[in-house]
C-alpha cells in the first residue's frame, strides 16, 4: 500500500479507475455491459474467466480491448486438435554453444486468450493448470515464474460440439467465473453495425498499468467482510451438495455433484470487489447474490433428470437463491 494513501482513499481511486475503464471499453464493445463488469471484476480479484458464446459476439475483441486499456501484454492461443503443450509453455533448444536455452511459449503474457479451449485434447488443456493456479510453468524440470498480473480468458462455442474435448471438473474449477454471452438486443446490434461498417477508427487510452492493478488486487483481499455474509456464501454452496444437511430439494432432485470450497472462496472475493466497484467499503449479501451465477454455474453438475426436463444450472442456482 502506498504510504500516503489509506485503504478508503485507495478504494475510491479503484472505483474511479473502474468507471474510466468501463467508459473506454464501451467505445468498442456495445451491448455487453454485464460481461465487461464481470471480466474486470475477475481481473481485480486475480481470477480467470471462461467465456461461452456463439461466434461473432466479440469475445476476442473484448479481451483485446481490456488488454489495451489496462496497458498489459496480450497473446491469443488458438486451440486446435494438433496443439501441443510445448506450443503453449515453450521448450528447450540447443544454442550454438550446445547449451540448452528456454524459448518462452505464448503463455508468457499478462492476458491470455485461450480461444476455443475445448478443441484441444486434455493433455494440452492441462498445460494451463499449473499456470492458472501457481502462476508458473515447469519445463524439463525447471520452473519459470509468470509475470503478474496474469489472467486467462478461455472461450467455448456452445453449439458445435463435434470434435471437442469437454473440460474436466478440475480445470473448470480453476476458472473464477463462467460468463455466458447472449445475442445483443436490437438497438445494440444497430449500433454495432453502424460502428463496424464505417471508416471511423476508435482510439483507446490506457487507464491503468500492471503496478496499479496489483495494488488494487491486494486491496480487494484486505476488504473486511461481516460474518453473516461469509456464512451466507458458505451456506449457499452447501445447498448445492445433495448429501449435505443443508441440501435443497432441487439439489437432491436435479444435481449429481455440488460446488467445492473454492466456490465459497470465490463468492467472497468477488463480493468484495463488487462492493468496491459500487462505492462500498464492505460487501453485503446482495453482493454475493450478484455474482452467484457466474461463480457457481460451472461448478455444479446436473443429472439426467434435469437435462431431460430442460432444467439449466442457472435455473437451479436461482432456485437456491
């Protein structure tokens, strides 16, 4: 923390910076306000996002725009069936002096877009696990730290499932949020077409840098949380476990598996950040409810009955709330 700034002053600065960021991003991204908010929340919480949406909804443009406004390095990895772990992490090669030299892979950037992550086999998908959890990669027995802040945004196409490899539960759990992009409304789509079919170019300015983002991430961790808010978040997660004492009737009826402890942690961290971005200095139960869907929807597993009756994970979470 900067010596001449209190946490309250830093919180006010973070809210002002967020509003400037949001305004800059909105110059390019139209009609995805909630997705922008939640993606920025994940960054300030030191988390990762899984973005699910049909092609053409500006998933790539969104994360590229965020990287520009945050003045961070950005790399896109196109996941394909023939992608190898070394393509992501890097590899060792012999130099002219016959010494091994490590050539960094695409993972060495502040913001990574893992495009269509479910198109590559599990062996390559798992190359991201250590990077997302430990912020380092291990190649040939040597560990290489990643520069912070480090943020992975992975995309999936929910329609075309042929030739895909579903993400295992352990990898899904590494993502703080699962964000679902929907089609823009009529007015937003008219604005999108006007902006993208003219000769007008939009110039974005950088609002934050890596040092300030790290400072805000540390601030989020220091935000005090009332006991009743923590108890509410933990009880909500316990309601998703069908064999637990707090299991909801819909849980017993429609779920095979509930959320783990990382869901409770992410609910509280995200609620802290949500409160700060709203100008509050401590979260309340409404802040937990506001981010329950993106935190929980990829951490609960429906059974066959739910699928047969068309009950979605969002339906179940809303019922628990």
